[in-house]
C-alpha cells in the first residue's frame, strides 16, 4: 500500500473511532441524565481533609466539587470575572462555581448536544449559560474571558496544542487558564511538550494523583449503582472500568503509575 493511501486509510479509521466515541458518550450522558448525574470527574481529597464548606444539596458530590474548587481557585478566585468552562459535561461544576465563587458570568461549552440540552434545563442560574461548541475552534471573539476552566476533558481532544492556542486567543490580557487532567505514561512526553510550548506563562503545576485516588476512595457507591441500573449490558464493562471509585481500572492505573493526574495554572500577558 502506498504511503498516501495508508495515510488516507488511517484518517478514515481515526474519524470512525472519533464518531464512535462521540455516540457512546452521548448514550452514557443521556442515561446518566435520567438519573440526574451532574458530575463525571474522579474527585479530589487532601490529607488532612480539605474540609470545604458545602450546602447539604452539594454534599453527595463533595469530592467532585473539591476538584473543581481546587482547580478554579488556583489564581485566587473567580469573583467578578467572565469565565468559560470548556468541556462542561453536565455542569455540576459550572453550577457550583457560579453559586459560590460569584463570577460576573459563566459560560459552559461542550461538544455534546444532548449534554447541553440537559444543562440548560437543569441549571437555570443568573449569569450561567451554555453553548454547544468545539474546544479546538471556540465560538467566541478574541479576549472574551478573564478565566478559562478545563477539568478532566482535554484527554479526548485530537489536537491539544490547538486547544491551548484557542484558550490563549479567547483570554483577555491578565486572564488565567485553570486546568486539570490525566495522561497515560506513554503520552506524557507529548503532553508536557505541548504544555511547555503553550502561548501562555505557566504559573504553577502539581501532580495530584494521590489526591485524586483519595477522592475516588471516598466516593459514595452511587456511581456503581447508576451504572448497574442505567447502562446496557454490552457497555457494562467499559462503564465499570471508568467508575469513580477504588478498584476501578482507572484507580488501578493511577496506583500503578500508568496514569498521571496533574493540575496547572497559566496566565496570559
């Protein structure tokens, strides 16, 4: 097979894989929306415990909320700022940050139309809105936001470096990129290269793998119950492997060092 033909075939396979992932993700989110699930991230807990003060209605999602809170407050807070969250999922984090950190506005963006429809119905708060869009082609003018939040989403982006360029473009001067995610060990060199070459200044970074594992250990058993009741049998194994609790495949990957979870703060000059 000629090189051009092989490249074309690889592209077709990649496109099919991406479309398949998108369909599976939309199926999961539709099923989880039926159960009112608003957080998908793995969680976060410190030692000694972070002890974040929460409303009773937020308490069941404590460890997922703590990951959002820790990420979003890296540069001091969001009060009075125009905030964009890229990859907002079902917007549990967007709702919490809007209610507690008092931004001037908060826009949640996600590629999944099913999820965006759920967010618009579920989270009706002053200053909070939702947009369907692509992380690698953000549908906003230059300098539109004072902070961009991205939690556990970028691992799915085909071109992470392009996403970083888009973040820099939509940030106003002095704005911050508040970011946390994981990568498998074999992908870390490329991840670090893209982060080092980001068109923003890195202010801080920290490996939070132990804190994420601790959050997963303390997560309630609600997530496995949701999987058991809402996911079709042929997808059951995939869902179980990605549960937000101890002994899931994700947890074992973090424990063994196959997966590394980190948190970053960048600023735009």
